[in-house]
């Protein structure tokens, strides 16, 4: 995530996959999702000297991690970034649901949080309706 103005060089504020960003009273809230690193396995690797490890980055699917950042500018104009919530898995669907109150989906749960931390969570369930 970077801050750009027409007159200055871009300033990198946070690194990661930005899944959503919403305004906050004194700045912004961003939800970041990150995947893990996967190393392929081949039974020939230990015995073959020319075999190299293949490493790729996996997208922030269900097994990734997610967290929320509060981004604020201080009196000097510098960005201050604080982690305000850590989610069970990669997060998506960031929504503002009230003044400085947000909801995101992560790990099959709806998680409600503020810039000061997690307020609550609810497991996602399917209701069967009889006609």
C-alpha cells in the first residue's frame, strides 16, 4: 500500500495484499491478507545433488493470514501504522458498519472490529427454511 501525491515521491505505508480499505475518523483502516510460502517436495531431492528447491508464494486463500491496520498521519505528516486485529485466516469483504466499526469475513466467521481491536465474532451458519 502506498501513498502518492503529485509533488512527492510515493511513500510505502504497508506491505501485503490489500483486501480492503475504508475511511476511519482519523485516517483509514486496511485489511491485509497474506499467503504462506510453499516448498514442493520430491523424494529424489535428498539423493540428487542438482535438484533445487522450488518455492512459490501461494495466494491468500483459506490458509493464509489476515490482519487489520489502522493508518493515521501524525502532526508532522508521517504515516503511523498499527495492527489493530489479527484474523484466523485470510480476510475479505471489509465493510464499514458504523462509526469506526468494521466487519470482515475470515475463517468462516464474521469478525467485527474497531481501530482499538476485535469487538466480536460470529460463526457462519446456514439456516434451513421449511416452505
